[in-house]
């Protein structure tokens, strides 16, 4: 899948971030949750330097390999020391309850016995290289 906005995301980060150190999301205090339509992450910079990072949400069926849904990439922009930012991104190509649900008297509800929710680190430099290699 070609992410057309990859270069735009990187440019936005450079513009908004000014000086700020790229930090892998695994090294940034964050907490993410999901619902049927979006992924929401709260990032807090516990370091003493300005940083920026990116992540994407993923929900997948535990029993069926390859059945998954991914979110739009979320990037913090410049995150100053002791700052917190909340970012929400939609699922791409569907809704969580289209792959992970159970029927109840109230309709479809997310079924966490069937699915797993995670967030994945996103390396913008690698994403840009892959995007360029995929061509127009």
C-alpha cells in the first residue's frame, strides 16, 4: 500500500518541530486505545529535550492470519519536555467491528476475545524510502 501523504507528514513534522530529536515511539511514554472508528493516543515527553515520534494502530484477528485493520499514521510534531499531546486517527478502509465483533441485543460490539489491538512504531525515513521505491 502506497502512503501518498508520507512526504507531507515528514515535511509537517520538520515545519512544526523545529529542533526536536526523533525518538522511537517505544521510548516515549504513551497510552493508546481504540473504538470502532478511531485510534486515540496520548503522548507525554518525560525527557529533558524536545522530541517527536510517530505510531500507527493495528487491530487483527487472533485466529485468522492476515485479517487486520490499520490506522492513519499519527505523529506528535514537536513535543517539548513535560508536554502531553492527544492524537486521534481513523482506521483506514473500514471499521474495527467489521473484523472483530459479536452480535448482541444492541447490535455489533467489539469482541476482544477475538481480536488484538496494538500500536506499531513508524520510522518516517524508512517510510519515505519505501514510498519513493513504490513509484507514482
